[in-house]
């Protein structure tokens, strides 16, 4: 009971900080005495901090409370196809340190990527200078209970228990803290949801070498019966299309994945593609229009099934601008059955969303558990 009430108090602080003890009592229905005692607990645990004493008209000074920005922090990690990233967020979800380094996961064994993860994690943990209370790992593939069942672009990571392996290699850096692993698009959707760019019903698309989707319905992540929902990249957009890394053919990924877009535009990487898109070079405009149409076809199918009013284009897509956005919006307007338009937004977090979401998932759980 005390644990439950402590969590309730902490969630109230998180919901409307800075907030007074009296306000917490009014919001939770707990007595002033109980609130004071629970707040003392939370202060001792470093989860909340006093903002500073302000004097009211009469009586005792009131010290508003807020989440402790020097308190326990979340470490987010991302295993990309060709990179690893790490970031630390404080209890409020603010990013305090972030870094990314190359690491080739299509060819190398997991041990190589895990080594790279440790070095980038050590760098951000030292940079942030906060105690790490937990680790979240974002992975571009299908997970069940922290085990990566399948990631077509990480062929050597099949059936790897990501959470357990990361926990082992990171223990010397951060100690024995909880480690969870999740799909990168789901975690990207969480970050977008927390920062308010999506809404309660939203399809968040993470574009990169792979293409994934995070589905938020009624304010909650929808992951399907086995936690695997959202493999938008392997929705078929052209039954006669090219073979895909998943073993199928004509998948969205082979029409609108980052490598397909770069190839069609005749450029080498995302930076070059972004620059060419900004200059509106013709081959790039044509490539983004064709890729955006394919993306719109897949998304129209999802919208017709789920009736979500907002689509957020994230990951690499967030950098590719209006041409892509317009092609997607045009295709949705043509194919979605109802008249209310589907809004296509560009993600403000862009390629960082999954990494930030992985770290935010840790501090959200801390606040939820109290
Ligand atoms: Zn496929």
C-alpha cells in the first residue's frame, strides 16, 4: 500500500511539476501527513527535489517539488544496421548526453557490436555524470521477451537474447541494473508520444535501411498478440517487385528503404540524399516521389484497417522534406476511404527518436513504479 501511494505521489509530481505537498494531497486524496512522509522517502531516494523555498502569505514555507534532474537516469542504446548509439536522459526525459559510432552489423558477429556498444555507452555515461538506473535497447527487428527473433538487416543476430547479452557486457560500466530491449519503431513512437508530436491515435513510421512502424491507439502502444506488430517494411507494395532480405518479394523496404532511395537518386548516403533533396535535384525529387508513393500505398492499407488520423514520418524520412511528405499525403488522399484527411507530419526528433525512446522507457518505468 505504501509502495502504491509512493508511486501515486511520484506520478503526481511528474504530471504537474513543480507542485506543492498540499496540491499533491488534494490531487491524490491522501492526508497531508502521509504525503509529507512519502515525499521524504522520495527525497531520500533522489527521485524528487525541492525547487527552493517560497514564502506564502502566512504559515509554513512551501517548497514546491519536481523530479530530480540529478537523480537516477535512463541509458538508451540503439543497435542500428551500421551504427550503435547511446544516450542518457534524466528523470524528466531530457537528453543529457548522446553519441553514435559506426559498427557494421550486416557482416560482423554480435560480439563486435556489443563491444562497440560498451564503448559508446561508457562515453555518454561519463558525459552525463548521473547514476544509471536501467538500460533500454532499441533494435531494428522482431523481438519477443527481449530475444531478437528476426532482423533481416542484422542476419547474424538471429535468436540473440539482446537484453541479457547487453546486461552482461555493460555490468562493469553501470552495475547490475534492469535491461530491456524493444523494437526501434515502437520506441521511436514512444518518444514521439511523450514529446507530444503524435497524439492518441498515430502511426509512427521509422525510415532507414529498414522501415518499421510504431502504432499508438487510444494513447497506448499497440504491439499485437506476440509484441511483433508494425513490420511495415515487409508489407507488399508490388507483387511483381524485387526480392527482399526477408525472403519475400515486392516489400515496401525494397521500394522506400533508405538504400533503395539512394540508389534511385544516384547518391551514396542519407547526407547526400538530404542535400540533393534540399536542392530539389531532379533525380532525387523523382526518387522521393516514387518512394513516397510506395510508402503511401502501404500506409493507406494500414489507415484503412486502423482509422488513425495522423501519420508521423520519422527516422531518416524526417530529413527528406516536403517532396516525400507530399507524395505520401497524395497517395493517402487517393486511397483512404473516408473524407476526413489523414495528416502527414514530419517527426521533430528525426533519426534520434528510437534512441531517446529507449532511454525514456527506463525513466517512465521508474516513475510508474515509484
Ligand atoms: Zn521483406
